[in-house]
C-alpha cells in the first residue's frame, strides 16, 4: 500500500539522519540541544553484618538446640540513580544594516542574549557567510556541578554550513499540477541548492521518495522524476459519507503528513550549530472543506430536495413538499446531534502548533511553498460554489503561512514568481549567526521561554531571529 511505503521511506530517512548527526552532534537533545547527560549511581550496597550475639554464641549439641530454618538475606533496595541534564540553547540570527546588507563582522561580544529578561552567557558562536562557515566557536563543557560527571563533547567533523530537508507532501498536491511541481523542483536545484550543500528529500505519499542526506546534486532530478500529485479533488471530499470528525480521509492524510514532518524534525534535533532549512512543498490543509456542499450532498443521498441557488446555504427539504421549506439544519437535523466537526479549526491549529514547536526545538526554519501559484477558480468539472472554493483556498494557505511564520521562515503562496522567492530563501540560509547558551532557568515547569537578542555595537541594525522556544515534553510512560 502506498501509505505503508511512505512510512517505510520515512523510517529509512530517520535512520540516515541519525547516522549523519552522529558525526555532527554531541548527544541527543531533550527539550533543546543538549551536550551531555550524566548519571551518578549510589553503589553503597554492602552485605549486612552478622549480629554480635550470633558471633559470641558457643556451639551447642544438636540434641540440646532445636534446628531453626535458615534465614534468607534481606532483599537489597534498588540503587539510587541521580540524573541531571544541562540544556544548550541555540538560535540563529540574521543581522542587516539600514541598507539591508548582511553585517558579517560581528563578534561574540557584540551580542547580548536574554531569556525571559535574564541575560545569558554565550558559549557558542558560529558565523556562516556565503553558505560557508567562517567562524565556529565550540561550546565549552557545561558548568561543573557537585556529583555530576560529564563526558567531553566530540568535535564537529562536518563543515557544511547549509543543510536542507525538502518535504514533498504529495498527499496534498494536485495530480494535474504534477508537471508544475517537477518544474519547481528543477528550480530548487538551480536557484537554492548549490554544490557543497547537504540535503535530503522525503515524501508523505505514493511518490515514495526517501533520499538520505547527501551532497549529490543529481539526486534532485531523480526525486523530481518520481513526484506525482495524489491530493483529493473537491468531488472526492464532497461525495464521500462523513465520519464523526467530518471527511475521514481528509484528517487521515493530514495526520500522515504531520507525523512525517514531526519525526523528521526530531531527527534534525541531533544536528547542532547549523541552521536547518525545511522546504515544505504542499497545498495546505483544511479540516472542514466545502461544508455546505457536503451537507447538501448528504441530504440528497437521503432523498431530499436541495436548492443550490443561494450560496452558503444547503436549502434542502423533504420531497413532495413535506416539512419546512427552509434549510435542512432547522427542520430535518437535530441541532444537538451536529457535533461531528465543530472544532475542526481548533484541531488544525493545535496540530500546526505542535509541529512548529518541534521545529523551533530543532532550530529548523520552515519555508512553505504552494506550487499552485496564483490560484483562480476551481476546475470546470468540479461543481463547487465559488464562495466555498475561496474559503478553502484561504484556509489552506493560512495553514502554510502559520508553519512558516512561527518558525522564522516565509510562505511562498499565491504567487507565480518562484525564482524570486527561492533567491530570498537562498540569501537567508547563506548569511547568519548561530548563538548558543546554557539556560540559567532550572524550572522545568516553565515550558515556554522568550528570547531577546540585541547588538551592543553602535549603529542601526535589523535583527531577524526566533523569539521563543518550548521545552520538550517528558517521554510517555506506559502505565498499566
């Protein structure tokens, strides 16, 4: 099955990212970038001493002392384990002057970083200019604490300044736009990814693309030839009976896409001191598309008569003039039973928020691209009300805009000039600083942390950076 193939491809890419990160990272991240984790174990388990009375007692004949059962030694208590983690927070920042030019001569001492208003001490400083690393100050060991033994960090053995992960959400790409999508990929290989850049490609659906992190530029053309849109048409959504949460296929496809992105971002956490660009190619998401048309189609399947002359209303009534001639929702449907998809917008917002939080923890910037370009009306063979079509386009584009804006990227939507957008992404991923610090806030209950970065050198500077991050939730424990 195509969806199972996508899951296998995603697993292969996750393994490849983990192998690549083994040479770049210091250790697995928990919440944010983490240089080390130590364990101190209490090893004071000793054998219990024999009682003094038993040591001084004289042996008695067997006939004079009844035999007593052998006393089993008391079970040893489980050894105490003390765990302590030190989090290394990294964030990238782009500094431009009043003329819009990147300022490439700043040093570590020119930056002041504040977390929730408290100044932090910078421990890492990386300058990437023109796509290549010019200055890399590795992080020193974290502050030594009593009873904590931390292993020394491993040196970085990869000097690639740009890392790209291209996500092809073919479950939400139109089949009729397959040629347009392939042309977009050729432009990505020409305008964005250059010689020496490391990249990987993964898809969510039947295209079954899973290209490990590589420098081979030819793999882009290989992936482009495999891309084929497999998105749902409006008729595929409207003419299918609904489930408890609206169209079941709509949510299932979105969950497959989000889980693919989430798992890939979790593996990108292991890559430190690099800015990761996540190129997100999709048409976007809407959990409640064409609601009125779906309601009208459902009523017609039950033998009701519907009037589509009034946009935005189903206007269905029972046949032969029975019942009220108004909208079916007031006469034929119990309003207390209509709770199937009432919270579609809230559910979508919650899932988008979790994806963006994971991207921020991985220090990855999402750049969303809608290959439809400037969207007009629906296809002529699709019987969709124009108002509903416009609502669907707006909602799907807003989802892409949310993914980009909450991670510091840009959304390339509703435009046909992809060359200009790709050049802008190329500029943002070529010139930047990466700053790192150990957070001085030990409170694990403070999940969201606000970040403020200032340049203390005289002059007018425009700073672009991620303004907050969220701690990683603790792993789930199986309770029975």
